[in-house]
């Protein structure tokens, strides 16, 4: 062995190894921290996911063991939240939160969910598509469509027969054209009017003024929602699904109303009756506003109305003929071009 042989002659000197390890150790430490943070984030996400799954499982168990109470509490709670959103959007400056109105909404929604809990099984049992199916069977083209749809129903392709969806349509129409006009709105106007201290005549007048526009607006949203409910949502979850959709609907209307604090003003006669200079009418978001105003031309707040939330500059306007008088007294007709 040569006298100048060293252990690292054909390898890496120990000092270089030490220096290399020392230089990369901070990066290794940072990497371990990143891995630790990533692991912690994953653990938190898993914990939250497990908690949500456990809550959903407990809620489903409650729906199974106490279906009526659970649906009523769900509806009442969500109704209070929705009314709070509506009150915040339509409240006049300095106006306090109306607890009585919120309480009336809670009671009403709880009673309405009880009615749905009892009536939905009956509606589903009695409306199975036989009525619309009978009409469809009398039309040759629809009969052929029903036959071809039934032919492709196989185990590999679980497609519902068209009669199933006709049943969902019947169930939706039964709910919207029977329960809503003959129970929902009558009870709503009666209960909220009583809690708000309205006389019978005032409650009836409010119903006469707002029922038809509210019903039209109601159908635009709830017909497709209830078709989805009857077609695709599990029976136990149908009423909670409707409660959540109701909250979304209230939120949509409230956002559309935006910062609009008043919809219009009544005539001087009505103002004089209440010893006021003017009566500010609230836009009907829930239908329970004390001075609620809505008509066929204004089913949705802030839409096609000038001067509200800046829509007059941004929203499309309809064409109209404008007649003006020039300097010599002649009438001049000008065409207003719609803003696109």
C-alpha cells in the first residue's frame, strides 16, 4: 500500500460530505415543515369531512325516527333566516328587526311543512302519471315516444319510463295548483296579518292586491324546483330540500331588490287615513311586508324599473314612441332605440 494513501483517495472527502449535509439541512427542515403542514391540512380536511358526514348521518337518523318534528324544525329555522335576509334588504333607515314578523314566518313555515309531510305521500300515491298518460296515449306521436322509451329500459341502462316523469309533473301541479293557492297563501296572509296586528279587512286587502302576482312569480320558480324534488330527491329529504330552495329563492329576490328601500308611494287619500304625509310601500319579497306592493309588470324587484340600483343605465329598455312638442307647437314623434 502506498504511503500517501488516504481513505478518501478514490471517494468523497468527509469534510465535503459534512459541508453538503450542513448546507442542505435547512432545506430538509423546511421540506419536513411543508410535509407536516400538508399532513395537518389533510387531517383537518378529513376531520371536517367526517364531522359533516356524521352530522348528515345524525340528521338522516332524526328524519327517520322523528320525521315530522325534524322537518318542522328545519323549515322554521330556515324560514327565520330567509325572513331576516328579506328584512335587512327592505328595511327603512333606522327600522329595527321585526321579531313578530320573523316569529309569524317561523310558525307559518312549520305548519306548512307539516301539511307537506302529510300531503306529499297522498299526492305521490294518487298522481302516478295516469292522468297525463291517458292524454298522451291519445296522441300517436307521444304513444310512440313512450313505447320507445320503455323498450330501452334494461338492467344496464336504468332509464325511467316516461310515465314516471309524467307522474312527477302531476305531483308538481297538484302541489302548486292545489296546496299553494288553497292553503299556503291563505294561511300566510292570515297568520302574518294577525301577528302584525292587521285587521281582517287589511289582511284581505293585502291578499287581493298581491295574491295573483305572487302566485305567478311563485310558479316561475317552484314548478321546476318541485319537478326536480318529485323526480330525483329521496322522499325523506324532499321537505328539507324545499326549505333550502326556499331560502335560496328569498336570497335571490333580496339580492335583486338590492338597496331599494321603497317600491312606490300610495295616494294622498290612503296617507291621510293613517295621518301620514306619505306611505312607503315595500317590495314583496316574502309577501308578508306590511305595506307590500307588487303587480304583474314588476314581478321581480329592480328589473325593468327605472331609477332602481342603477338599472336604468345598465338594463335593456323596451322601444317606445315618444311624442314631444317643438318650439312652434308641432308634435314631433321620436323613436326611442332600445339599449342592447
